[in-house]
């Protein structure tokens, strides 16, 4: 039991020290980062950072600083965020591996994964910065860009100018996407607010929904009545056809006797 507790404490301290190293001295951290040793340690680190990021997003959302607006959504954020980190961590590492290879790196996919996984140390802080309109996401993007360039130079031994040029262009594209996405979200929010005001606020929306429900019910009743009428008409036609058939049979029998 003591050995288990000691191991867990050591792992916790390792995670804390890794966070401090990435945030406070990323150059030395990436310079001394192990390029191999398995996916276990970086994977656990990334998932832990995902859980912490999910907690931050949940708290901010419940305080009306984010997209999370209910307890259920907050719990979902705590669960979904680390899963997303787990999945997209490997996908992102594959993309980075290809980019670094094209730039002249000789390092393995595992090394690429480690670079990205440990960069997740800043994700809880960038989630917190996200409450600042426009600037928050841009600061987080610039910080991540700096870590990627640092990993390119210190781990992959690529020229600094080449790393800044390539990832600077990629970062600029993501920055434009971030700004346009936030502008679109604000425009949708503004249009929705205007629509609510036109409908008379919450009561108007509820009244409109009630009217729509009543209209739908009326349409369904009319459709049912029409269907019943069609069925009755079809039954009458069938009865008439049967009567005519019986009459024809009777006439045929009479003709046969004669």
C-alpha cells in the first residue's frame, strides 16, 4: 500500500513539474525531453490536462462565461474534453509528424506525439483566457505556436527561421478562422436576440410554440378525418361492386335455366 501511494504521489509530482517546465521554461523542457519511452506518460499527462480543462470550461460556463449553460452540460464538458484530447492528440501528432518530416526532421511519430501532448500543459490557462473576446483565443494560439516552434528547434533540430515561417503561416490561418468563427457566433447571437424581441420575448416564443402545436394538431385531425372519409368511400364502392357482381351472377343463373 505504501509503495502504491508513493508511486501515485511521484506521478502527481511529475505532472506538476511538467506543467511548470512547459509554462515557465519551455526551451529547457523541450531540450531535455525524452524522445522515446512509450506513449504512456505523455498520454496520461494529456488526459489529465483534458480533465482540468473540462473543469475550467464547466465552471466558466456555469458562471455564464462560456457555452456551458447547465449542470448536465458542465458534466458533459468534463467527460468529453479529455476524450477529445485523447483522440485528437494522436490525429494532431500524425499531422505534425508529416509537417516536421517535410521540414527535414528525422524524429519518430512518438516524438511528435510527445511534443504535442506536453504542450497541452497550457490548455487550462488558454481555456480561462477564452473568456476574453477575440484576444483570449489569439493569445492562446500565439502561446501554442511558440511551444510548437520551440519543439521544432530544440527537439527536431530545425532552423528557427524555417520553423517560424512555416508555423507562423499555419498560425495566421488559424487566427483568421478563430476571428471569423467568433464574429459568426456573435452575429447568430445578435440575430437570435432580435428574433426573440420580435416574438415578444420569452412569452411570445412560448405562445408561438403553442400556436404551432395547435395548428399541427388541427392539421392532423383534418388529415385523419379525410382518411376516414376515403376509407368509408372505398368501403361503399366495394359494397356496390359486390352487389353488382351478385346481380350479374343471378342473371347468369336465370339465363342458364332458360
